[in-house]
C-alpha cells in the first residue's frame, strides 16, 4: 500500500520541524513537502532535524503563505493536460498540516490578521482545491480561562491573547469552507527540544537567578494553571487523529496529564538550577495592572543584562534565545484544558507528565548548539 503524501506548512517552526522528523523517523510518508518563509539553513535546526530535512523524501519550498499566489505555488500548481481535463489543479496531497502562524506575542492587530487569519484561510482554500483528504489546523488552548474546571472543546470562546483572538476567528471560518476535511487541534504551552517561546524564557530566567544568587519571585501565585504538552505528543496525536474519520470536523484539545501549574513548572526549574522561589501574590501583582507595560519593561530590563553577561562569559556569540517575556504571558489567566476527548479516540500520551529530565533535555540541546551558557547547568 502506498504511503500518503504530506504537505507540512510552517515546517521549519518548532512543531513543524519535529513533525518532519517524526514522519521521516517512523517512515510514515511517501513524500514530504515542507513549506516555510524561513529556509532550513536559517532556522536554527539542530543536527537531528537537519538530518531529517536532508532525507530524500523531504522537499523544501520557500513561500509566504500570506500571499495567495505564493500559497498556490507552495501547494504546487503544475498540471498535465490529462489533469486539466479532469478539472484537477496539480499536485495531490493526502494530508495538509498547517503549523504556520504568527505566534510571536506583542504584535499589532494587522500582523495577526494577516499572519494568522488570512494565512490559514489561504491554506484551507488551497487544500480544498487540491482535494486534500485531510487538513489539520493547529490552534491554541487559550480560549477560555477557568481555575477549577478543565475546559472542554465546547467551552465559551473568550480568548485572552491576540493569537487566541485570531485563532478563534480561524476556527469559526474553517467550519464554513465547503468540502474542507478539517480537524482543529487546540494546544496549551508546547515544550520540548528546540522550543524557544513556550517554557524556554522561564528556563532562561531561572538560570539567571542562579547566576545572580537571588530568589526568583513570580507574579500571582503558584496555583495558576499552566497546562502543557510535549511536542512529541503533538506530532503523535496529529498522525493518529488523521487515521480515523471520527475526527473529521472535530476540535480536539491536545494536552498532557500533568495538570501543570506555575508552581509545578517553577519548582522543577528551581530544582534544576538550585534556586529559591517566591510569589508576589494576587494583591501585589494586581498593582502592576496600574502600569502593566512599565512593570513588564522593568522585569525584562532586570533579566536582559545578566543574560548578555552570561552569554559573553560562556562564549555564546549568537543565540536565538531570550528571557524577554511579553505582558500577555504574565496575565492572571488559567490555561486549563481537558484531554478526555483526545483519549476517547484511543490516543495514549508518550510524555504524560512534565519532568525535570525533559526540561534538561531542552537545555542540553541548546548547549550542544552553543545557544545556552553551559556553566549554568554545571
């Protein structure tokens, strides 16, 4: 039986590169086409991912998916006479997986309008034209905040981040596209080797407090829900959920069993770097709301200088890593998801719990690439 042809959009990003590696390692696809505006050579790939991209089944195409013509070209529009007669539009993709989006916090409305909404609708429209058997859209779990009850997929949609706001619009629009065989996956904080935006800024900040010899004091309290998922489970669930028609036109939370909180993650980091923890508490943290931008700027200024010193001391000349935290990441909102629906399809988590070892794995990989000061883990 022939293996499916897979189109990975945004394939040089954090999840995309892991997905390409997953498809290659497990010999799942006949052909893998990777589309991204950033070429692999400029994407800070580690040696494992570089090897996956060099596989003979993998083809890379540079494209800006916000541009409709560029998006058409990325899908492939070359047609033979026979295909034109059959009203076909060129290359056929069994699975189209959209990992592409503008996920950097702190951007303006028009940036997200184009980089999330327009991009996703371009991709979904092309997927229909190319008769894709299945289309996966990666969305966010920041759709509804509740401390006590894990949020299911039918929760009221009240996103508290700009990415969430525009992902919610994408989710709504996809349901209206005729003949689109979509499945939407909502993700909490995604972590793993190569993660630069999820937990890595917190890892870096914990390392900075080791260097400073000071207590790491966090906003709000330890009980704030910060649910997570390992990138291996994102890739594994994408593939398994594609194998059944039961997931067609469904929205599914992909989350681990940790039920992680700010305290759980911070205590793992405190253990890893040998530092002490404290919290400002709700009352003091609420005072930052009077000048949130100023408070966040002060916090970031406090971390950026020591980070530069550490990198210089350890000979880290060029790194994509930063301790910078956008104010959206520091809001008192609970990322609290139920994974019951995911499990109802028979999916078994590969990394059900977040552990110190999994966080150390991220750091060790960055140390090998000379992106992280090695003496911080000594």
